[in-house]
C-alpha cells in the first residue's frame, strides 16, 4: 500500500465574482476547487494562472472568506469512495 502524496494548495487569480480568487488543492495528481458543497474535482490540469501557496496562506484565505479551516483536511483522495 502506498501513501497518498501530501496536499498542495493553490489560489486562482482574483476575478469580479471571486475577489480573493478560488482555493484549489492538488492531491495525487488531481486538482480540486473548494465549492460551497465541498471539494469539487477539476481534473488533472491545473489552471495556468493559479499560484502555489503554503498551508498557512490557505488557512488565511479560509479565514478571510469565512470558510471552516477543517475543510483543508478533507481534500478527497482520488479513487476513494
């Protein structure tokens, strides 16, 4: 059994709808976006304008946007049901 790779976080560029950008997560080669109903799978290609951020910056983003920090620990593992 192999261990899942650590989750890495990204942030998209700000837009009119998302003035602080969107929070993304990469786990095991799959990109997810944080949506109102949890993490939604985007696929294997990360948006070209997304920038890598560390866990602390992801926590700061969650606090600024009013999201529960616990969500950072719930990024799905691809293939897990």
